[in-house]
C-alpha cells in the first residue's frame, strides 16, 4: 500500500492506494468520530463490495443507503434518500458518511456530508478509475440541475480516501477507458515525464496490471494534489485541470447525461483543445499526434459526436462554470506538460475549431 | 448609520445599521463582482421594499426571484426556484445574491449562494428584528427537512449585512416580539449590563423608538459576533447562543413550523432553561423572575404549549443538532450574563423541568 497526503493545512487528508485494502479497519478507524457510520453506495457496487466494507466497520452502528446507479440520478430526489436515511436512524453531527462507488456516489455523498447538519465527516472509497484519479482529490462535491451539470454543490474535503485497485477488475472496459482519459490529461497539462511513462505502459494499464495501476493512480493523484494545493477554491491555476472539459461538458449536455461517459467526452474535448492549441501555433502537429495516439490506445473516442454543430457547443459552453461574464475561457496547451487558461483568442478560431473535421484530422494517428 | 465588523479573518464582513439605508448604492457597490445581481425576496416583503433595493442597484442586470412567504416554504422545492432563476438568466460564478426579507429568506438565499456553482457572494438585507439580530451574524444557512429543522445547510458568510431599522415599522407586532426574545437572550447569556439596559428601555423598543432599536440591534450583533468569532463552526462556546433553543425547537417541531414563531418558542424554551438552572442551584429565583418579567414586557409567551408532554419534548430533542451521541446537551445559566453547555445533570431533573407547571411558576412575575 502507498499513502500520499493532500496538503490543505487543517483539512489535509491521506489517500491510501493498494490492492485489497477495502477490508482494512485500520484505514477507517482513525477518521470515525462516533459509533454511527453511514455507508452510501449504489445498486451496482453494493452487491460487489458492500460486505467487505461492512467487515471493516464491525462494531459500528451502520446505516446502509443504496442509491440507483447512474449520472441520471445525480439529482436532488436521490440526494434526499441520503438525508432521509440519516435522519431516520438519528445520525447526529459526529456521524461519518462513507462513499462506496464511482464519481456520482462520491460527489453526492460528499455534498450530503457538506450539507447534513451543516457538515459531517466523510470517507471516499472510489471504485472506478475515473473517481480514483479525479474526484478523490479536490473536494468538489455536488449534484446536477436540469439546466447544467454540477451546478449545485460545495467544496468539501474528505477525511480520507481509500483506493482499492482490485475493484477495477469488475469495472466495465468502457469505464476503465474513461478513467484513462483523465490519467492522460495529467500528463498533458503538467507532467511530460508521466506522459512518456504512459506511452510505454498503456498496454499494462489496459491489462489491469496491478503495479502499473498503482503507479498511474498515485502519479495522477499527486499531479492533481499539487495543482489543488495551490488553488483550493478554483480561482486560478486549478482551472487547468479542466483541459478538454469545457468542450466535453458541452458534449455530455448535448447528448444527455450518461450517453457519453464523462471521460469519453473529455477525450474528444481534449483533442479539440489540442487542435486549437496547435492552430494558435503553441504546440506542434507531432504533439497532437502523440496525444491522439495515446487516447486511441486507451480505447477512447477522439472525435466529437457526429452531427453536433458549433452552435450546439456554444449554447452549452456559455453557461459553463468556466465562463466569466460571458467570455468563454478555455484550457489550452503551451507545450506538452504545460497548460494555461485563456479567453484571449480570435473568436473565429474557436468557431473553426468547433467545425473542424476531426475524422480526417485523427485518422492517421 | 453605525457599522460594526464581524471579524473572521479573510471572511470578515461589515454590518451597517441605520434608518433608510436600504437605498444606499454605496453600501452594495463594493461587494458586487459583476454586473449580474439576483435579488431574492418573498411575496410579503417584495411589494414593500424591492423597489428601493432596485434603485440602489441601478446599472446592474437584475434577476428578481420572489419566493412564497413562510417557514413552510423553507424547503427544497422553494430553494430550487432560486437555482432556476439564476440558471435561466445565466448567472456565473461572479454573481451576487441579495437576500431581502426575514430569516427564512436569508437562510435560503445564503444556502443557495453557498451551493450555486459551489459558492457565490451574497449580501443580507434582513427586514425583521429576529433576522437582524440573529441570522445577520454567524453564517448559518440552510433549509428544513420533514424530519427536522435546519437539517440541511452550510456555514457560509455574507459579504455584507445592511440593516435598515425603518423596515421594522411594517413588521407585525408578534414578529417584533419574537425578535426581542433573541435580544433578551444576548443579555442573559453574555451581557448582564445589556440586560439592565433592556429592562430600562423595553417600552422604547415596543414603541419602535429608532435610537433604542439601533442600540439594541448593535449590541445584539456585537454580542453574537464576539461569540461566533471565537467558534465559527460551533464546536464549543458558540452553542451558548442556543439558550432556550433545544426546548424551543421541540416546541416548533411539535406544533408544526410557523404556528409558534421561532422567537416565541425560544422565549418559552428560555423560561424552561432558566427554571432548570435555578433547580440546579445555579441562579436565584429572583434572576428567573427578572427574565420572565422582561419576556412578558416584550409580549412573549413564557409557558410551553398546553398539552405538550415530556415525551413530546424528548422525542424532538434527541435528534436536535446539539445532541451528541444521544446525550442531550443543554444551554443553562450559571448566573445572569454567563451561560454554559452541559449534558451533566440528573435525568430526573430534566424530566421534572419538562413537566413543571409553568402557568403557576410564571404567574407572579
């Protein structure tokens, strides 16, 4: 097992990464404040792993709250199921919520913890690659609104994150790929050396080779933790973590939540952001080619949805949280391993990027 | 106009108190981050004061969100009206929410600001005495759950509070009295000198004498600010602000939200807490008599609802946020001007206090 610390002064917390650590009571114990604990999971993950977490929490009074699975349920009525469960079992301010599942479970449980009695503790046990490398670090929690993704939420840090790499053996291949989109992103935005490592080890990751998984997850969490430590509330540098996300959120919203996985939309969005960076003369054709090849190796889409028009993108991008006073700010690359956030580009260039022929552009990579 | 500062490091903010200051653009301007501003009010207050706030915000793009009035609407569907209004008008992270109304409007708008895009700015313009002396300081925001009051919320500080004492001229007398319950509370828990001032000036306050109102509001906010500055997240001393509230919340819940006003329930609850303090030998009969007489002078109930049994109290008190691991913690007085929080008392004494004959006990005061 490896442990890294996300350094946020009095809100610092450990991330433990290893195979089979889900059942280890010693990883949970130090973070529980009372006998009452609530495990929040979903209908897919609970049958696979709930029993093991239950074992780790023997001696505690457990409330188990099983939510329906999927981004479509990242909404208020489902969040309410958590509050109902806590209140029915009379959990007070010293309770701890444990999120067992993917990003949706983590975001909702974290937001429930942020709001329940104005804030109780929570522990993340992410069971998808995406949530392990993305939502374990950064404290973003929340739910969707019919008019936009993640529009209602809070910045709220967990007491600990417990990442059991063995849970990835039951993850559908498409979701593994979606997680790899974020892993590749860290290489692109802030760690050129890690990008080289990924080019050499993508086959190992596809095969779920345990050592490679641990290494990739640790380096991804470290990269994100470095960025978040500098800018906890996303006022500046942290926005670089959204490479591909402004385009990607537009794709997710246009296609309806859940039809394109978040990581898939980010992958196609990353290609668009890289194409734009190349058109601005910042990165080379070769850099774009490397990134596209790596995304393809990870079995990710590199082309936006057929038929999605520039106007469709713009409509969704204008309400994106990264828009400031109507200006669309984008994360672009200055070079491999170095990103920046800017709204200073010709509008015509964005229009051209939204209309480019990505089938042709990516065919040869 | 008087201004005091609530000292919370980088979250410090000013409270302005004066007659007619609602229309002063200079009090709003420094706290707005973009042209977009949303005013949240309710169907009772908007017809009286919205136009004046609108004048103070000339030159801004205003979204006006008018909620139904009353504690019964301090719920999720009503909160959702705020999010809907913000998203329809495409407010981004730099927007500012202005809460124009009483405690419910302030709590809901503050919670909406805490959650919208994970946090935007808000300004409180409280128009009831209760909200002016209570919710303007402390950063408590939230909504109710069918199983308990204020169960879902956040600690979130405003950018500024603007208290226009002239708004109290349109406040129903019962609500003025409810506000006075909290004013009296500050004297009891931490300012014996202020309690003496109140005994001398209660008639002026009942008559809405402007200088007396400003003085009482300022001293109440100062008292609360002192306590909150020591303990922003209510881990210790801050709990003394809940004198009468544990009993009071039980009364409110039992009677149904809104049938007893919050301040009325707190007044009766305060008498119970003082009776208990006296039974423990901490305060004199004379101290109880003074407090009861002052509450009566403020036209507040000093007796719990007829027919409400000890079992009814206990059922609601056990899920109160001040319960820790099932122990019911109470705020009691050691002497006038000095409160403490304790769960260390004979259970039989609490039972006796819940069953005492308050009609007889308070008749002579």
